[in-house]
């Protein structure tokens, strides 16, 4: 993983929020991420594609739904940095309140 590309991918607030949610909750469907961030599905999918192309997340398809999770080789320190950030914690709390993980979308 090229470090400059990694930080460029996480340099966007939406991608940072997506990364943080995935680090907290594990695998999530794009529909749940859309609901949590209150953004259009196309916007969330576009940002997830950047994270996937950078190697930060992996995907799994189940029927028509795509599920995302952090890649196995993502350094734990990266998620830890977000967990220690006051701003990220506050935003993650708000996102988690909006996150309704129910079976199926």
C-alpha cells in the first residue's frame, strides 16, 4: 500500500467517516452506510470505490447488495489514530446513531 495514496484516500471527510464506521462495526452493507451518513447511494458507492481501489477495503456481493469491510492488511494503528481523534469520535457517534443494521436492506 503506497502511503501517499493511502492518505489521499483518507483525506476526504466522507471517506474518513466510512473508514471509521467500518473499523468500528466490521462488515457493512452499502445501504447501511448510506443510511448512517445520510448521503445518496451513488455518493457513498463512489467514495467506497476509492477506498477499495486504494486497498483499504474489500467487498463481498450478496445478491444485489455489496458489503464492505476493512482489508486484512490495513494497519491497526490507522484505525487507532481515528479512535483517539476527538473530532472523529464525535462524528462516529453521530454516524453510529444513524446506523440501523438490520438483515437485508
